[in-house]
């Protein structure tokens, strides 16, 4: 383990310490490991304090600042800092010593315990974090750009001490320290689009010190503030190959995050047209499953009958997740095979074995008995599953092809060298509007936002915006770039 020296400056008008280099081992910032280090019995404010403490001072040197100086540094109240220090000492994370110095108050020193150092060293899952700079910014102070969106412009100031003082005051639209902690954990696991799909609710609770109800509230708050574009709850089912964790679509273009992250290009399609029958939405499958009851067998004898049987007994959360899966498969085809997507008979379409493998990894043979009509074909569980795989593949293909055609009128955009993610919409809305996020594969490339409206005569040229924030806020809600505040459905 290598340590960098702690540099301290005490003549700052607003704060006692303005520069410190984090201790690191093997080039990995320790504060990132601290984010993913569970400390049982430590609440969210205490965990935030611990991560800030490590980021500012490292893990080896003792720190002899008092409660008020630390509170000023981290934008916390004196009470929060005092409670955090007391708890961390009680939990054997920190040691505390007091040395008399003349007639004044004794010198108080805090230091992380060696056993906690080793615990941090054991956490190596974050070596590939893509948003380290943004996380560091969130855990330092509000950015200048974030302050430009505040309701009280006279309070903008670039001095660190004043910024952290302001953070401790509750103001509309501001990120609380707990929400900064939660958002930082999510960012550590986000891909370059800001999508997080491998952090379950239980894990997030352990890492942040929140309980499940508090976590739901915090996620809802981040959605309302526009920091999370969309949220899809996880689901379990006998037909899924594994438990599917919740999915978070972070808004990397938000002023609080844009300083360190790459901003996605947005392609918004306002459909307003009849959707082809071949473009299947999971809500339509759900309705077909609910229709297929008793003696009513509207799909009897068809291969689709076995798809309906496969999803029999599944509840709404599963179908919402199914839609996200279809969109993920379609986004894969758009990213990898844009130029190859063409109309044609089934046997004339591209066959992507990687996509078929992605589908196979998500589903397994149903535990429900395989049914068939008296005069219909007999099916085995494996045959049924292969039929489901084929349908999912072709549904994803048709969705990708339909999306591609929506943007045929957009010129001078290198679609075939871009990667895509589809932002999910509320299930009942179907494909009324459609949103793609796009990133060029090269480090530098096209960026911007296109809104493609319904085809008319003569054709309407796509509306272009240089950056996403130029799109009026109400339009971003209606398009689906953001989830409208107060939509309780998204956090159930």
C-alpha cells in the first residue's frame, strides 16, 4: 500500500483545510472503496461523514480538527459530526485520543483503525469505475453550474467553505448529503450511459445505512429532481434465470453530474402513428395472457400459444421487466448491427448468435406444465422455451428495425458508429413516444438532440437542440427523457 502526504493549509477565510490528497493503494482511490464498505450500525449521515473524512484526509494520518471545523468542511451540522464520530469510535472504525496542551482544551485526534484499513483493501470491485471524477465532485461540494440553478442567486460562491455551509441548509432543489451518498454509490456502478443494473435494494441499504422505506423515498426524490431519468423495480419469477435487480437510468446531463461525466446524445421520436402489428409491446403480451383463460383459447394451435402459456401466472412487474429486456435486446441490435437491419422474411434477416445467447441467459424452462390443445402439437418444456427465445428475438429485431426507420430522415449523424440505450416508459403508454440515448464509440464524435415528429406531407424536418437541457423541461417530461415528479408508480 502506498500513501500520499496530507497537505494542510489553515489561512483560508472559509475553511481550515482546502487541499488534501487522498491516500491510495494500487492507484485506486480509497474513498471509492469506503463507499462500498458496509459498516453495520452506521446511519447514512455517519456513512457520508466517513467517506468524506477518508477522501479528505486519507486513512493513515491522525486528524486533530474539532467538531466545528469538520462540520464546516463537510457541510454537516455540529450534531451530525459529533454523532458520527461517537458512532465510528464505538464501532471500532476510528480511535480517539485527547492530549492536554497548556491551559486550553486538550488536543483531540481521530484516526482510522488498522483493521479498517485492511477491510478497505479487501474491496477491489471498483477498479473500473467510469465516473470517478463525478463521484469526487459530489463528495466535495456543489459545482458552480449546480449553483447557477439555485433559487437564490445571491448565494452563489465558489469558495469551498461557503459552499459546504450552504449545503447544510435545506433549500428546494438542493441535494442533501444522504442523497449525495446514494447517488455516488449508484454512479460507481453506472455504465457510460448512466445505467445501473447490478445493485439490489438490500445491497443499497447496507451500503448507505438506509432502510427500505427510506431508500424508496430517496430514489423518488432523485427522480423528482431529475437526477434519475427512470427506475424499473426488480423482479423474481420461476421463469427468470436469476433474480433481476432494479434498474436505474441516471441523468448524466444533470448540472450536478455534468462536470465529470460524459453527456449522452438524445434521439427522441414522437410517434403519433399506427404501430405495426409486428412491433410487440410487453403490455400486449400481458393482455393476451389475461385473455387466455378457461375454454377461451384465442391462440390455440399456434406457436404463440406456447409463449402465452409460458408467461401464464406472471404479474405486472414481470411484464414491465420483460419490456425493458426487449428494449435492451433491441438496443443491442441498434448498436452492433445498425446497417444490417433491413426488412425481409424471417429467414432473410440477420441472425445474431450473441443476442440469442443474451436471451438464453435471462430465461429458463417454466415450472408450469406445458399445455396443448387436443388436436394441437405436443410440446416439451425445452421446445416451449426455444419457441419463446425465437419470439423474443424477432420481437427485438422488429422493434430495432422500427426505431431505425424513425430516424431515416436524420442526416449527417453516424448512427452506425454509435451505441444506444432505450429509456423505458410507463407500461400503459406503450410506444406513444420513444427515447434513445446515443454515444459515439470514438472518444469524440457527434452530439446533440433530435426530436423526430410524426411523418407528414411534406416531411417535417427533425428539430435539433445542441444539448438536452435546451429542450423545454415540460417537453422532456412528455418525451420521456425525465419522469414527471410525483409519479408514485415508478417506485412501487
